[in-house]
C-alpha cells in the first residue's frame, strides 16, 4: 500500500491550498484517516481526522479554516485550506488506516507535502 500526497506549495497569507492523498495497492477498506503537520523543531500534530464512521474533528487552531474530506471511490483524502497564516507553515502528512484483501491492517503515512505561507 502506498500513499501519494500532493498539493503543497508557497502561498501568501490569506491564500488557499488543497492537499490530496491518494492511496493505491492492495486495499480492501480504509478506516480512520487524518492529516497531520510538523513544523521544523516541533512535534507532529493532528490537523484533522475522519473516522471510519464518518465523524470529523479538527484541531483548535484550524478554527473553521480547513475542511477534511475523502472520496472512497478514489481512495483519496483531501484537506482544503483557506485563510492560511504564516504559522500554518509546515510539512503536512496524511495517515490512513487500511485493511488489505488478505486481512491485514496497516497504518500508512504519506511522504509529506510542504506548505509555506508567506507574510
């Protein structure tokens, strides 16, 4: 199972970006999914989460600026980000919990996509 994250880049404060995370390989089902971020010198932190049952939660710092969503048919997770701030600058990672056709469970991380917000 592989994850391909994309959509990061350089944007001015107040701008928007849409991150994508596409899963491929031996996938039977996708359970909990989430976006995390890590700024230099800091610990990785949760940004947003969608559970297997569809419940959505966000970190407090999101403050209604980001929207997490997923397309089950495409095995793809998204993070739409608006009103970006310089403090949102970080490498963003997707994480998907996956069961395979041969009944194995994996928690898989994407390679990270860098988001840089200039002031």
